[in-house]
């Protein structure tokens, strides 16, 4: 958590500079690029990365790793072919001419995202927490250097996008060394085992992949629609809100979620329940999140104007409306790994169907962006509270 805190603090620290050298439109293009990459990156491994934690033997885990890598290469190649053939069509569909160039970078960004996913889970399995932290720190430092350097030299979203890509390259390189140096383990990768494990954990691509796709769509397809239904500048303001309010989830939630996954898996293997780990984790999240989000609620609008510039005050207004949702999601999403631990892929798919349905209905129902935000906050908060209650029941071993 300490390493992740440092890693996330760097992009936040440079944000006041970025908002002064990049325009809301630039942030909008970057958010659109990230939305597309995140949607496809979430399924780049067929969700087999989740299965890396489950086998008792590392031999099986490394073969699942190989399986995930093969799927990532295949999906990235398909995306590259589609972008080359239909770039103009996708550009018109997204309603933004500037995104045309960056669509060619989507396949490589998806590949790097998929690679990071399997590297992350394998290093987590081996309890390489220090290296995971270092990789995140390296990623943030490279991101900051590239985005600032290009931002001062050139206009447009080029610095934001290239910074994202280069940061992924350096982070992956750091995590990959832990696997490459174990040549004895790598030698145990075989075609027979890869196919056998693909069949053993087939429920992950069969159910979990569609569940995470629905989840990713619910969070990122909204960004795509905002740029189309409202404006690219509105998306720029909204993306900054997501970046700031999502910080506790990235800063703390992801780290706690990784440890929760490991410890809850162990408790479940020993007792068939994970309620002790679940309760202690939720309590920690409330203790951490309530003061943070509570204070922000009262000062967020003026804080945005002061930190990011007066031109970004409207983003602070958006943030004030969305704070309750981000607090509830911070808790619920961090412990959602309980679905994977109990192999409830079907239910995960159903849960994320509710999320994407609520998101799409919200944005399609209102012509005014502020009205959309109020509706979106209320109904998405209700969804996440209901999911949290289900996770609690599941951790108690309830069918």
C-alpha cells in the first residue's frame, strides 16, 4: 500500500501542472483513448489471469500465465487489423477527429495492459509485494516525465497518450524479470498443460470475461457516450473528477484488494468461509474512506479551482455530486474479489449487467449533464450497496 501510495501521489502531484499545459479537450481525447483501451484491456487475457492465484502448484500457475499471454497476443492482433481496415468508420462513430491517430496505438496499449494483468497476478501469487510497489512507482515516474516533457513542447493530447504507453512498458519490464529469471519454472510450460488448464478454468472466459466487460463498459462506455452526447470538453472535466475521486480506490483499494484476495482465498481453503477477512477489510475501508470523502465533500469545488485553476471549477461541482457514489464503490469494489474466490462467475455477470444497464439508462435519459450526474449517483450507489450485502452473505458461506 505504501508503494502504491507513492505511485499514485506522483500523477496527482503533477495534475495542477498538467491542467495548465493541457486543455479540457486534450483530457477529453485522452479519456476517450483510455476508455477504449480499458474496455478491451479488461478482457485481454480472457480473464484467465484470475485463475493464476488458484492452483496449489506454481507449475500450473505458469501455464495459466502462458495461456493468458497467448490470448493477449491474439486479441491485440485482431484489434490492429480492425483499426487498419476501419479507422475512418471508428473515428466517425466516436465523433472526434483527433482520436483517429491514437486508434492505431490502441492495440499496443491493450497488449501492454493484458501483459501487466498476468504479471500482476503472478507476482501477487509469489507475494512479490515490494516489486509490485516498485513497478507502480516506476510507472508513475515515467508517466510524469513523458507527459510533462511533451506537454511543454507540443500541443494536443500526444503527451498524455504516449506517457501512458511508455509507463506501461517500464512497469511490465520490472515485473517480467521475476518470471524470466526462474528458468526452471518457465521450462515447465507445455502445450498439453496449457490446453488442460484452459479447459479446467473455462468458466473465467465463459462468464467472468463477460462480467468484467460489462463492468468495464459501465464505467468506460459512459465516457465514450459523454463525448458524443455532450462534448469532448465535458468529458475532459469529468475525467479529472474520475481521476481525483478514484484516487482512494487506486491508491489504497487496489492494494488492500490484492491482499484481501490472497488472505480470503487462504481462509476459504481452510474453513470454507471468508467472513473474518471480509469484515476486517470492510472496517478498514470505512475507517480510511469516510474521513477522506467526508472532508472532500465540503471543500471539493473550491479545492479544484485552487489546485487545477479557475477554469476547472465546474469539475469540482461535478465531483461534489459524485462523492457519495465513489465512497460506496471504493468499499464494494475492493472486496468484489470474493466472487472469484467462490467461483461465482455467473453471478458476477448478472451483477455487472445491472451496472451497465443503470449507466446506459442514466446517460440516455437526460439531455442536461448535471441531471445525469444526480440520477447516476443515486442509482449506482444503490446498486453497489446491494452488491456489498451480497458479498457479505457469500463470505459467510451462504449459497
